[in-house]
C-alpha cells in the first residue's frame, strides 16, 4: 500500500475548502472581527463629519468602499500567516496539484466568510449612512465582486510578505495602490445608481476584474508562496 | 530509463551569498533508507527541502525525482482546532483520500487509538508528532522525506517508526530522513555524511 | 544571437561594458542636462497663456515619461530573472527601482510647483498627478519589499513577481484614474494643451526627454556597477581589474 | 536669449522662485541619485584593494619566513 492513489483536483479542492471552513467556524471571531471593524468605522464617520443625513448620503459610497477595502486588508494580513507557521503551506506546495490551484480553496473559504458576509450585511450599513434602500442591489453586487478581486490581489501581497517581519504594514504598501481601480469602479457603480445613471458599465468592469483576477492572480500567489517557503 | 526515485547530480545549495552545500550527487533507488547526517547548520534540512522542491530558488544543478513524494517537516501542518482524524482527512498535501477506517487504523498504529476525536491542541508534543507520523501509515507516497522524524518520540514510538521504515523499503519505497541519533534499521540503512559536501 | 544574450548575463563583461561607457556617457549627459535646461529656461519662447511658469514642463514631462518607462524596464528585468534565472537581471531590477522612484518624485514635486502656479494649490487631484502618485507607491513597494528580505536572492524573486503584478495593473490603474477624473473634472486648465505646440517649444522638450532617458541609462550603469562590486567582491576577475 | 535682461530671466514674469526652484530641486535630486552609487562603489573598491594588499603582504611575509 505504498502507492499513493491518483487524486482528483475537484475532490482535493472540495476537501481543502472543507478544511478551511472548519477552521474558520472553530474560531468565529476571525470572521466576525472584520465585520465589527466595518461597523465601528462606519459609526466613526458620522461622529467625525456630523450627523447631517444629506451630507452623509453623498459621501456614503466612498465611505462604504474605503471601509470595505480596509477590512479586506485586515483579512489579507492574516491569510497565510498561520499556515506558514504550522507547516500547512509547505504541505500545500507538496500537493500533486498545481500550487496555483491548491491555493484557491483557502481563498474561496476566506471569501465566503468575509466578502460574501460583508456584502450581504452592507445594505444595513448603507442605511445607517442614509443610502436609500433601492441602491442595495447595486451595493451588494459591487461588493460581492469587489471583495473577490481585492482578496485575490491581497493574497498576492500576503503570499509575498508572510515570511517577512512586520509584513502587515508592508502588505498595505504593496497592495493598496493595486486596489485603486476596484475602489473607483465600485464607488462609480454606486454613484451612478444613486443619481439615476446606469451602474452596469461599472459592474461589468468589476466582473471583468473578477475574471481576470481568477485567471492571473493564482499564478502570482503560487509564485509568492514559493518565495515565502524559501525562507 | 532508470528506476531511481530521486537522482541529484552536482546539486549546490546557497543561502544568500553563502554556499551551504556543493556537488551533492546522490541516487535513491527503491528499497533505500538514507540518513542525512552532519552537524548543526550544515544544511540537512535545506537539502531535504531541496529534494522536496520546496527550496527551488537557491538550488542549482540537476534534480529529477518521482512525483510520489511525502514530506514531513519540522512543523507538522496540524491544526489545533481540528481533531486528529480531520487533520489527516483534510491534509493539505492531499496525497491520498483516506477512508475513515484507514485513518483510524493509522492512528491506532501510532498508538493514538481513542484520540481520534480529541482536539489536536489538547494533545502532548509527542502525541502531536505521532499524529503527523500517522500519515506514514496511510497510502502515502513512494519516496518519504522526513525531517527529524524521531524527535519527541519515546522508545516505543521510535521502534514503531523503525519497523515502518523497513516495511516501506521492502515494499519498494525509499526513505530519506535527517537525524542526530543513529537509528536501528539493520543492514538497510546508508548514512550520507554531509560534511563531504560542505560549500565554500 | 545566443552569444550576445549570454554576454549580457556575464558579470565581468557587463562590468567592463559599464566601465567603458560611463566615462563617455557621464559628461555627455550632464552637459545635455545643463544645455537643455538653459534652452528651456532662457531661450524657448514664453507661453502666451501660462507665461513663464510653463517652463517647468521641460523637466516635469520628461521625468514623468521616463518614470513610467522605468517601471517597465524594471518589470522586464524581473521577467528575465524569473524565466531565465539570470542573476544580473536581479541586479538590474534592483537598480531600476530607486532611479524610477527618484524620477517619480521629481515629476510629483515639479507637478506640485506647477500646480501652485496654474491652479493656485499645491496639490490638485488631477488624473495625471494621481496616477504619478500611485506609481510612486508602486516603486516604494518594490523597494520596501526588497529591503524587508534578508536573503537578497529571495528578495529579488519576490520583487520580480511584484513588479510583474504591477505591470499588469498599471494600465488598468491609469485608465481607471482617467475615468474617475472625467467624472469629477473641475472646470480648469488642462495640464498640457499640446494640440499645436510650436516647434521652438517642442524641440527643447524632445531634447530633454532624450536626455532624461540617457540619464536613466547612466544611472542604471552606475548602480549596476555598484551592485556588481558588492556581489563579486571576492571574485578573481574583479580583483584583477581593480589592482591592475 | 529670449529674455531682455538677466533680471527678467530671474524673475520669470513674477514666477521666478517657483520655476528656478523646480529646476533646483530636480538637479538636487539628480545629484544625490548620481552621487550615491559613485560614492559607494568607491568605498567598496577601496575595501577590496585594501584586502588584496593585505593578502599579498601576508603571503609575502609567509614566503620570507620559509
């Protein structure tokens, strides 16, 4: 019984997604904390800007997206840290599927626990900032895609910086500039929806971003993980 | 066409500006048991990792090996929040897709029967090591690359492992491991002293 | 063909090449810089709309153009280092980052000064300036990542990956910033209305752009030579060259 | 020269400080970026030469002793 059985990529991905979901469910605070962070920062804005609902609703798209971006950054900072420390990352690299595929289950699980959750809750936060409820579909749709792109980009940065001391700040420096197009397209879609314009162009661009990100980012993430395993 | 599981020719391993090892030439055939020996810092782990292709950036030279490799490093890739059974079932190396009975048998073989559903975080260091080594009792790769497999094991554990190594070699597999202590592996064991490959 | 490529990968050859070219390129570049500045500052005619403040264009635009090109030089070196594992490409990549960052800084500072004159504010969220600022962060990221790793071989690999990711993203960033700006565009003078720029203004500009490229090449060689000296401090060929 | 006098050229139609300042800062940055590799190459070279010299004299001393 020395021969390892041939493995099926789909089966492998499913089992790894389950692994990461179990881990996330075992420590739910990691999932809840970014949401609480999101809520806290949303609360800070009216306190800093004044409670005028009209002014808040003008700024709401920008606020929501910047905060989503920051909470995404927080998630990316934790992304590979534990796995590098306990050796899971090197075992991932030993898997007989391409590493660029092997990293996807973790990203999927992370996105389900962060991006998806945040997007679904976001209309609530939008209401707090005076956004009308009828832009909620655009808000949710743009965040669903935006968080996915940001997670993919952030994972590239995370893979490159996990092995480094004080990688957190460095990560922010590396990936925040790359988030710019997502931020622009995301806020644009919301602003269009708010002012009776057509948000589909911006949403379509976000969709293109998800596709492009899914195609290219895993290659960069895999290369980055190999670099971090070198240390 | 060779039957070798791993062939290294003139492998040199660097770390930054320093050359750790040079001209490492080694052929590992089915049935081999190799111990990588040498003092601290000579590069045992680095060589093992280069065999595993985990350290590809600073490795120069030819290396060909079979795909069917199991590697266990210093850190065991165990999650404290999962049970030993889950740790083995959803192991990130994904070398095999073991059934629950296979997992239970493997855990029993390393003396962890009854701990299948305990949280791994609650186990002792030696028990955690056993969970990691339980992978050797699952259908798992022809070439084993093991970094210090005997650490944190008691005498009985070491004996179980040595028996397993021999069985694996007889079944046509091969084991490469690093260790400071000498293992009781009968006539099968070859020792590779890395001192002869020390870099400049 | 292969021999030429191989030569480019050979440190002694490159070192000798730099040693031979620098004594020529250095004075030529410095002279061209001075001549171009004098031309732009003193001999080019005044712009009828912006007055003499437009003369900043002769450093601002060349710096901005070469800063962007420099990122592609860096990424290309990164690609070569990733694919062919040529150590010299690592060195070139490491050299390009601080030079590019310096060019970006020049473009940003002169842009701010120009902005103060045209818009009355030191900082305006103009599409080009914003893109330039993001480019600066991208350079800063590469430099910081390189510094963060202790093992410089590994650091170079990480930076190569990052600069390639940046290369894919730069056009997207530029386009999206343009798009963002077009939505919020305030009614003010556009940065360069170069619909029909007069030859007497254009030639010094072209001259300065070429000079800035030459300066980039010169700086690359100086940094390459420096890094080669550092990396091959113990090798025989360098000793022979230095003690001869 | 485009300007009538040196004073005119310095004034730049009232924007003199800005225009000349921009050129000044640019040249300052270029100067530092040029200086850095030149100086550190020089320092490294000196180190290498020194070491080579030391090695040679050590070898010479050894040769004399034997």
